[in-house]
């Protein structure tokens, strides 16, 4: 599977620099796990970080900096070797009815799914950034997502099925970014339902009937 | 150079004479000595080169982070993980940058600026490491330095702030006192220019 829609270059650069906030960072990492091309791009942007580090002007160091570091190394070596537990990889999460979700979500918690006739959603509560706005959205075949716009950027990764948003079609593995100028209403493919992982910076504005959802989604 | 960039994009050999590009540079030789026999003289040399640069790199993040401790943690991780360094994937400076970046994200998170320690995308994936890749990694480092040098000053500035301070676009906009849209477009242009040089065609 090769994704057709990728994070923008500046998003990949921010990811490599460590400058993306927690929610978008998680969504981009899900894309990367399925996209060798973007992994390669991140590697190149990490090399930018390496070049900047290498050309940073050297700062004055304490005279005994190396000595203290070596003392720490000796202290560690003196300790009994701690045998790390076999890293029990947390099981990849699924929807309640067993559709696999990205493995990267395993380290975070997923709220119970809430249901409306044409929409189900769950919040992803990041282990280290519980305030981040990350949700899973699940919409039946042929149905629209609530029309919405946002005050910040929105990063949406397709993890099951596909949708169109009037600009383009997005399938499994694709990531789309939208900023505050985009006011869109995604429509799920007729062939089957769609699940997306979305991170929103700032607030999400839902229009029309969908406005009723706002307090429930809690963005 | 144009020919070699094209070759790089196709992932083919730049030159048949690989012996000249294959020679390990000094930091790579130090890493190899550390990995192979815990060579303390090599580690001291690596420390002499990178610790002062890490200190100045990390000092600019301006957050509530203890720079000296972060430098120590970074170098300690370099020592512990020396045998997982793969010269086919990245230059030594790039590898150390990613270690410092991850530790800084972690430190900022602990300090209350919530950002989770996701593993880097490259931690999970073991891409093949052969001689050709080794050459490509070296070529990439050279291209990166060249590409950075060619950025217009105002673009280079926002790139530096992004990497050195891990600030978001909004934070950079406040810091420089320029509109957010300007920061966005400078970053977009810089990322585009760098990616054209660095990436295989998308």
C-alpha cells in the first residue's frame, strides 16, 4: 500500500525538528509507519538537524564535564546488569467490533465510542498530553462527516476505508492537512465505511446540525 | 553535481569508485571504536567535539531545561547505544541530534509543556544497511550542508529556530514579531527548497 497524500514538507520538517505538538505528532507518526517515502524525507530533515548541530558554535564546558560523565558510566557499569523485561508490546487496539487501529495508539487510551445514527467517535487521550485534541471518527458508507472548519490546522489520517472532500479522494494510509481557510465536508466512499484519526490545533467549528455534536466531541 | 543528485534520487551509485567515499570520517571511526571495544579515548574525542556543540544547541531552547544535564544524558545515551549506530542511515551528528531531540522533548514534557515521547519514526524500522546506503547517507550529509548554506537568510532563520528551539510556528511568529503567515510561508519555502535537494522525487 503506497499512500497518495502526504504531510507537507514543512510538517515533516517540524516533525524531524521535534517542533510538532503532541496531537499532530501522533497522527504524522501513524502516517510514517505506513509510508517509506515520508520516512526517507524525515531522515533527510533529521540530517538538517545534524548539520545545524555540527555547525553550532561550541559553548564553554565545565572543565570536569568529561570526568563526571565517565564517573557516571563507571557507576552504571558497577551495577548488576539489569535484565530488561521482554518488552511486552502492547496489543494493537481495535474498534469494539474488531477493526484494527494503528499500533501507535496502543500507548494511549481511547475513550468509549459514542454513537449517532451516521457518526461514531472516540477521543484518543494521549498518555503525556491529555489536552491534545485527537479523535477517531467512524462514518458509514456514503455518509458525510459533519461540515466543519477550524481555527488551527487539522491533520487527518485515513486508517480504514476512504473519503472525498470536494478537493480530492483520500484512501487508506493517506494524510491530509487543512488550515483555518478550509471549510469542508468530507463524504465517505459508497463502497464502505471509513475510520480516520484526526488531530486539531485550536478549536474545531462544526456547522449546521452538526453543531449539536460540538459539546459531545468536546473540541 | 547535478548528475550526482539525479543519481542519488534514483538511488543508484554516484560513482563506481566507492573507495574514496567509503572512508569513515573521524566521528564515524570514533563511534566504531566505542561500539567495538568501549574505547574511552574515542569517546573523549567524540565528547570534545559534540558536547560543546550540544550545549550551545540545547541552550537556545530557552525552556525550563537543565542544559548541562541534557548534554550529559545525550552523551550517556551515545555511549550506551553506540552499537546501534548505523552509519548507513545517518551521519554521527544526525544520530546525536535525534538523541538530543528525543531527550529534549521528554524533558519539556516532564517540565509541563506536554509533548509525548513518541519513538522516532526511524526507531521502529530497520531499513537495509549496505555499502550503497552508506555512501548515500554520506552524500546526503554533504548535500544538506550545501542546501542549508544556500537558503535566503530569513528562511534560514526560521529553520534554525524550528530545530534549535522546537518552537511552533505561532511561537516563532511571536518571537520574531512577524505575522504568522510570514513564518508559515518562509518555512514552507525553506522546507520545499531543502526537500527538492534531499528527497527522491515524490
